[in-house]
C-alpha cells in the first residue's frame, strides 16, 4: 500500500461543527461592519511578490522567511498573500477609489498564507476578518476602527480580552530612536542578559520584554519612543485616546508594543485574550499605515485598519453551537418503492422542508431507527399498500396516496 496522504503541516480541515461557527462569525462581522458603512472586498489569493516586499518590509520575518513565493509559467514572481492590507490598498489605487467619498471603508474575510512554525493558533493557512479605512488621517477613523474590533469580539463572546494601544510616529523618528536605544543598551552591556546583548543590532526593542532582573532595572531608565515623537504625532495619539475615552473603551498603553509588519505609522493596537496561550494571545490588531500607498507607487493616501484571526477568535469565544435545521420529514421505503420515495424527497425539499431519504440500503427496521434518530416530525413509509404517514408528535398512522403526502403535512408544519 502506498503511504496515506495527509493535509500539509499547519493547515486545518474545517469540519461541519466548526464550519457552522465560521458561518456565525461571518454573519456577525457582516452585520457589525455594514452598520459602520463597510463594503466587502475580495482580492486575489496571489499578488506580485513586490507588493509585499515593499510594504510589509524586506527585513521582516514575514518577507524573509514566511512567504509562499513561486514563479508562474510566464516567469512572473508571485506570492500567496501573507496579509490583506497591501492588496486592499493596491486595489484602492487600481480602481481609482480616491474619487469616492473618503475614507473608503472595506472589509474582508479571507485566507492568508505564512510559512510559520505551526502550533495551536499559528498556522500556515489561516483566515482573517479585516477592515481597511483608506483616505483619511482623522483620529476618529482610528478610534472607530478600534471600537469595531472590540464590538466584534464582544458579540462573539471572546473571553478575557484587553485592548493594548501604542503610537509609532513616522519612520524617521523611529530610526533615530532605535539608534539612541542601541547606544543606551551598548553603554549598559555589562548589566544586560546575554540574549538582550545578542539582539541589540537586530531587535533592540525586545529588551523591554526581558524577564532578567538587572536588564529590567536598566530598561526602567531607557529612553522611550513616545518621548521622542514630534508634537503632531503626539496630538494625533491624544485625540485617539480621548475618543476611546468618550466611548468608554478601556485600554492599556504599551509604549514598547511591536507588530511584525513595517508599514505602520502612528496608531498601533491589538486585542489580547487571556483565554489563549501567551505566544498566540493576540486575537487581532492593526494600526495606521499612512505611507503604504506611496510605497507601491501611489500618491500619499493615509489608511487605518486591522485584522483578526478567525481560528483564534473561535478558540477564544463562547459562540453557542448553532441549532441544526429541523428535519420535517423522513422518507423510508420497502424494496421496489425507491423511485416514488425519491420523488417525494425532491418535492419536499423544494417546498422548503428539511427532508431525509434512506441512502444506504438499510432494512426497513434500520430505516425506522434512522428516522427516530433524525428527530423528524413526520415519517413516510412507502410500501405495497401506499404510504403510511406517521406523525411522531402524536395521532394514528394514516395510509395515504403517495401524491397526497405533501398535502397532509403542509398544513401542520
Ligand atoms: P497581523 O498582526 O500579521 O496583521 O495578523 C493579524 C491577526 O491574524 C493576528 O493577530 C492573528 O490573530 C492572525 N494571524 C496572523 N498570523 C497567523 C497565523 N500564522 N496563524 C493563525 N492566525 C494568524 C495583519 O495581517 C495586518 N494586515 C493587519 C492590519 C490590517 N493592519 C492594518 N490593517
């Protein structure tokens, strides 16, 4: 026997019980986002590789290690989308959406692909619900976006969530700050953990998360990005916070919050859940990306958005299992009566009734067992004398003509 083929590592089969939760999540998102004026968008599953390397960033893990990049038969370098923001901005530019009233509000529920080390809550193919509000830098856009993800998580019954907020300013302030922080860390090398020292060049911000005691003492006195931002960026952030306060939305400020994508400017946020393991406890997050359109050859068009993992939201939520559609009619038959039974099943479904027909050649006794297991209100048994119709909610069995079964049940259901 040849080896049995299994699903690729880091992918999931979504079986019916969980798929029903996906459908609920989708309907909930559609309702909440439509109320806020978002229209749905679906972009292609693959894009030109440059779209991601220029925006997500050449130096990020996503671009360096995680992209599914391939050359098609025409020799073009294409990449399975690792995220949705760059494609949506590409589409905005391509379709001249700057001519519409701004901001243009778009949402998606799509699959994304990253070659990551698979673990619970981290997959190589995963789905996100996301929104992008493109064409305005008003802080009200930021606050509204942030509230919408909070509303979605509440509606799904996501457990133990908290909103974490930060601001990044512009790339130039960030680069200057990074150099200052690196110099500070080098000046204190003797007091830092080996791990932190090893990462001074690559990721100096990580030092803020260190558990090492003397490192923590050093970091308490380290310069913070927020103290190095120009006034207009600080004012923008103050207004975002004031609007969240006005909406009674609690948040925590984390001046060292980092996300794995380079395109962010100004507002950055995420919702974390205590119901998930620490390494994958981010349900969703996003921020502002005011330079992204320019990075892909467009004019300066500010934008703001977020994405939240569908698998993670379902794991952290208390969505009740959806009720099954009731079975109205179960059709059983004795040998030789398959065709009229089949015909009734087809008519009953077209008339809108939940209907089941024997499909596996069971004996009549076996069929009746299935009928009661299905919870069907009516059971129609096709036999030589006609159709015996049983109302499982009481009353005598009736013998009726095959073409009157629909008539008999219609008035009752
Ligand atoms: P992200 O932080 O890379 O942002 O992903 C957002 C969310 O997608 C994560 O918080 C997580 O729930 C889920 N996610 C990401 N990677 C995986 C994975 N490998 N397996 C399972 N779930 C995953 C973005 O993608 C940005 N495009 C968000 C955004 C929109 N920023 C502005 N607009």
